[in-house]
């Protein structure tokens, strides 16, 4: 960790926002509507809430160990070998997450824009972009996110704002449709799985100038990204209605397609939206890729993460090519996403519990002799 | 370059005793007290040169002496009047006084010679070095030491308007080749003891004077040290321009982006010094090199600050637009035409398709052809003599453009796009930065030809990531945008009014941050009052006592 600790709270917030907002923007309304019909916004809200709890736990853990990432402090808390095993699981999960991000991206590009380009090419271009960018240190990582956040937020907000004139509030009622609670819970899990990128905070805290401000950063991060997700769900449901959304694969893209900016400067917005969405995907992929190699570096106590960047590229690529088609891919994504919650929420909670117990016991031990 | 290679080869030849080797052999050998012997030594080394002059004369009519100089380098007027005349003609106050040989030098320096730069030297190699820089050396028979006098006079051009950075509002002076004049231009604007100039000599053959200028107490000490360190590590035969230094001290030599700024304008240099940067000047180069730099300063000009802030901001916005144009406009065109024509409004799309009807090539090839020919035209116009240049640009741009469209080589819209792009790249005030974007346009165009908008996006992300990873002397290249800095952001897209920017930009880590003084600023008070209220106040601008403000300084 030779880099100077320079990351500010603002940068940490932007990292979280741009990491969380990613490929998930496109199918999100579909996930939410499948689970809750008209109560899709409610499902999203609970999903955000769950993700927020997970992030709080993680941030709290990070602040308790301000010089270490989850890879290193887990070894302190639950012992060297157990910690290492769990760390490998975490790393492997993020490896899969990176490859799924790249694959989902490739799928969208091949279906919506470049119909004749092979899927492999779009995926490998994106992965190469991430791999090359990962050769920078963590401060540059923060700068990159910091620069792109406004460019990611703006088009989504513009599309939402211009599309709202077609909104029909009737589609949003009833807000709470409680007929299939089990299904809604599943949707909630799927939505909060979209926030798994926020796990990156554990890597950011040790590089922050004042790690204490991490809590504020994660609160703002989840607030802004969660708010944006909620806005997208409300807008799409209010415009298309739940029944129609079930027929569409990427409702947000459809939303952009129906939107027209006044003045007829451009006939359609969806392509522009997709172009900017490339940015959002890049930042997400960049984060998970960076987290993977950074964690491998920490696990094996290597000096530099730069070499690893190209080394894991083939693995990510092959994993990305594993799903057979788009439907299969989304099945896997939902499955991996929900399973991932075990890693991103339950595991940190478990660590925090043990950490509390240990410090409580230590205090008791200290108290006893005196 | 071939010139240098030849030089190297001659140096490699074994056992050739060049004059410079002779000089270095004589290192620290004291001059002989005998005049004839010294003369012989000098003639051995420099005797071949026509412009080496040795003039014998008698000091005060009794001590025989010789003055040695290069007639091409010295100011003969001053040599005759101030040196020879004063030495040969015994002054009144020394008449009749005893003049022992041991005190002669002291007497000459303090009482006789009418020259401010007269000094004593005693080793032959040092004296020869000084002679080669234009000093006159006087050897006196029977005395070991010699007197050397700064009589250098080299032809230089007049101070002129800077050719590469012209402004409408603002000073008209530009740097010239002579470093002394350039430093004078800076000192004239910065009459403060904080303004420091450190000099060093770089280049084994050229021994160019390199000056590091900064404001002590404002510039960051670590940056100054780093600049000195990087400069002192350079060991090269020749430094002919400031660009030589640039290549040695920049952080990432493989990046297309300039990591130092070179400017011809003294006012720009001073403005940057005041922000906390360090300027490097080289003798023989009319450019100063500013470090550390950030990207946003490449589209700023001094004019932005001297004009009113609305005007400055508007012009700057136009420049940013031009910058974006020059980078991605052709690639956007290519991707829209060949991948997503549905984005265009229908009428326009039809017009574009009609224009392209006779063109056999795909859009990317067409744009590349026109773009390459544009580059050739541009390069040709720079090299051509002024008289022909205008004619060529008319023939090139108008005639060839028109003919290319009519011959079916390209569509009219392509010509429009390329013309806009080219003009856009001229709107960037810094040549080096404009060049970087000009180069990067080609890979993005090719990406656009393969992947459409997705390719453009990937290219742009790649360029941005590269820029974000750059650093110039420890300062992130994209500061103050990312990492963001509140004070610096006031001067990025819009140029905020000067009284809105009380602090120097933080990203340069200046030692002293305050730009405006803390106490109440009159200017601010005025601007807070409405126009009608101002009439009643007594401290308005029309009081008249302002006109008395220090006439003495106006010389």
C-alpha cells in the first residue's frame, strides 16, 4: 500500500454511486414488476433498504479496522485459515460478478446496437478497457469514478424528466399489492443484489484520508443511487404499466426510446442513452475487476496488482462466455445475485458479530485483572 | 538530427586532440606571468579562428599588456571607449602616484576602468570559456592574474508580438531568444524580492543557460526541488530549445498529451508564476516552460482574465466546444452515418444519403481520406513562404474540396464536418494540446468505423482514463475537475469574476493561498451597491484623488 491516502469522502461517494449504477439499470424495472406488479416501487424501496443495511454493516466494520480491507481483517477476526477461505470465496464471487457484468453488457449491445458484431468482440473490448484501466493506483481509480458520475446521472435524469409527460399515475396503484409476499421478497433480494458493487467500500476505506467519513459517504452513495433506481422504476411503471413491462426485456431502454427531446434535434434517444450507459457499465466493471485483483494482491501479499490485471483476463472472459443465451444469463444473474447476498451482507454481519464478541471479551479480560 | 550524429562520430574517433580537450587538459593551470607565453598558449588552442583578436597596448604608457577577445562577440564600442581608452590614458587622479606591479590589478579594477563587469581570473581554461562567451580578457606582462570584462554583445531581434499566441485584449510583448531580455520582461512585471531566478548550465557543447523562475513563498517547495533535480540529471551535448528540456523532465514521455506548457507570452508566464507554478527559460529559445500543468489550462488564455468575466466565460465555453469537436466530431459523423442513421431527423438523413449517393467508399474511409489530405494541407501551409501560403490554402481548401465533391470522392457533408473539425482544432489556444487531440482523432475514427457509437465511447473512456492517470510533477492532470477542488472549479468551464476567487487553486499546493487580501475590498463594496446608490457615496471612483496615484512608477 505505497499509495498516499488521499481519497476524500466525496470521492468515496462517487465511487459508490458509479459502481452501483451499472448494467442493472436496464432490466431493473422488469425484476421489480415481476415481483410486485404495481407495487414495484415498493419492492425497489425495500431492496434498497436491505442493501443499505448491508453497506452500513460493511462500512462500520471498515471503520473499526481503518487500515485493512475485508481480506486482511477477516483473518484477524475469524482466524487466518478461515479468513483466507472466505476471502477466496469473496474474490471468486467478484470474478464471476465482473464476467457477468461484461456478458450482460455484451448481450445488450449485440441485441440493441451492433447486431452483426460477434458477442465475443464486444465483451473482450470492454474487458480490455477495464484491464488496462486497472493498471493504475487506487487514487486514479477514485479520480476516474469522480469524473464519470455526473455523466452517468445526467442522461438517466434527462430521460426520466422528459418521459414523465406520458406518465399515468393509475399504473402505480395500489402501492402495496400484497398478494404474493414470497415473490415480493424474492424481488427484493434481486433488487438489492444489484447493489452488490457497494462492497467496494471495504477497499476504499483504507485509502481514505479520513476513514471516519466513510459512513457519510456510503449513506450518500446509497441514497443517490437508490433514489435514481427508484425514480427509474416509478417512471417506467407509470408510463408502460406493469403488464406491458413484463413483455419488454429492458424497460429502461424502451423508456429512452419513447422519449423525445423537444426541438427534434435527434430523432431517437435510446442510442445516445446506450452510449452513455457504456460509461455506467464501464465504471461497474472497472470496480469489480479492480476489487478482484486488489483482493488477490492482498490475499497473497503481493507488491503490485498491475500484472494480475492481464492475468485474470482470460478467466473472466471464459466465465463471461459460459451462459448459453440471454435467458440463461439472466437466470444465472438472479441466482448468483441472491447467493451473493450471503457474501455481501450475511458474511460481513457475521464478521461484525464476532468482532463485537471479541472486543467485548477483550474488554472483560482487561477489566478482570484491574 | 544528422548534425548531431556526425558530431558524435567525430567524438568517438580515438586520440583526436580537439581544442576542447586541450582546454580541459589545461584545467586549473594558472596563467603564466609572461605575456608571450600566455599568448602562445591561447594561440595553440584558438589560433585558427579568424575572429580571435589579440591587441597589444601599454597600460598607462608603461606596462605592456594584451587584450584578447572574439571580435564577433564583443561590443567594440564599449571595448574602445570604456576599457582601452581608460587604460591607455592615465587618469588625473593617478598622475604621479607610484604604481607597483603587485597593486596594479587592484588599481585598474577600482580606480581606472569604466566597466561594471570587470573581474579577476587566473586559470587559462576558465578564461577561455569566458572569452567564448564574449568577455574580453586583459593579460598584463609580469602579472599572473588576468582581468576579464563582460563585453558580450550578440545581435538579437526586437521584442515582437508573439506569433503563436495572439490576443485581442492584453499585452503585445513576446519572449525573444535572449534569456537576459526574457528575464528582464519577467522582472519588469514582478518587481518583488520573492521572484527568484536560479540558473544552471546544461549541454556539454552548447552550455546553454537554463533559468528556473518561481515566486518564493507561493510556489510549492517540493515542486521547485523536483524541477531542479530533474534538470540537473540531464546530460546531453546540446540544448537548443526549451523543447529539449521538456522531453527530459516530463512524467510520461509516451503520452500524447503535453505535460508541460510552453508559452511565448511573458504575461502568461507571470500569471502562472503567481498561481504557484515554476517557469523554465533557456537561452536561445523564445518559449518558457511552465510546470506543473493541468489539462484545463490548455484551453485558457490570458485574455480570459483581462476581459470581463461574462465575455471570458462565453469565449471559454466556445473553446471547450471546439475542443470536443476536434476530438470526436468526425467519428460521431461516421458512426451516425454508417451505424445509426435513425438518430438523425428524417429530412436531414435523406439529404445526407443523397449527398453520399455517388460515393463508393464506406463513410469511415471517406472521412479518413479527407482528414489525411487536410493534415497534409495544414502541414504544407505552415512550411510555405507567407506569400504563397494564402494562395495554397485557397486552392487547397476551396478548389480541391469542391472538386472532390463533384468527382464523387466525398459527400458535401463530409467536407463540412472535416472543415468544422479543423477549425475546431485551431480554436484551442495551445498548439501542443491541440496536436494531441488531432492525433487521437484517428484511432477514434477507426473505432467508430468498426463499432459505431460504442467504439467512440470506448475510445473516449480510454482517453479520459489515460488523462486521469497522468500526473505532472505530482499534480493530477485532470485537477481540479477530478480530483475536484472547489476553488479551482471556479476557473474551469466558466471564468469566475476575479473577486470570486479569493484563493489560489489548491491543486498546485501553493505555499501561500490568498489571492485577494483579507481586508475589505473596495471593488467588492462597489459591486454590492446598486448603480443608483453609488452616486451618493463618497468613496466612489470619481473622486479625482485617484489620478495622483504615483506618477513616479510610470516610467
